[in-house]
C-alpha cells in the first residue's frame, strides 16, 4: 500500500468521525434529541476506548487524537456512553465532545496539508 493510500485512509477515518461528532454536538447544543444514527458512531468510539488495548488501530488512533485535548479517563468514558445512549448529555460530556471535535479538526487539517505536500 502506498503512503498516499495510507494517508488518504487515515484522513477518511478522521473526517467521518469528525462529521459524526459535529452532528451530535449540533443536536445537543440546539436542544434537539439526537437520533440513533447520530449517536451510534460516537457511542461506539467511546465504548471501544474503554478497552483501548483490544480496539482497532483506527480507534486507538482516534483515542490518541483525543488525548491532545485532555482525553477523559476510563470511568468517564462509561458516563459519556451512558448519557449518549439515553439521548442526553451533561455540560461535562458536551465539553469532552468539543475537545474531541477540536482534536479531529486539527488532525484533519494536518493530514490535508500532508496530502498537498505542504
């Protein structure tokens, strides 16, 4: 596999998760109850990060990105996932998701620069 294909695949993973987190945050901040399609990818990421050692490489990478912004602890992942499954989110959960969104946006920009050779 070429370096370009690897970088492109990484960009797509980051872009897809960024879109999911952004959609979820928009719903939560506007007072809407997010639907299952909106919640599911974010809950799956949070649940996978509870046992990161057995998570996929892509999930581990997303966890590392979240770590750039002060990633939550293991027990906090349980709280986030539980709240989202109940279609609600505390201010702490919204803050944690905003940190994840910021880390994903930063990585998306960095990958885009690498793909352009900047």
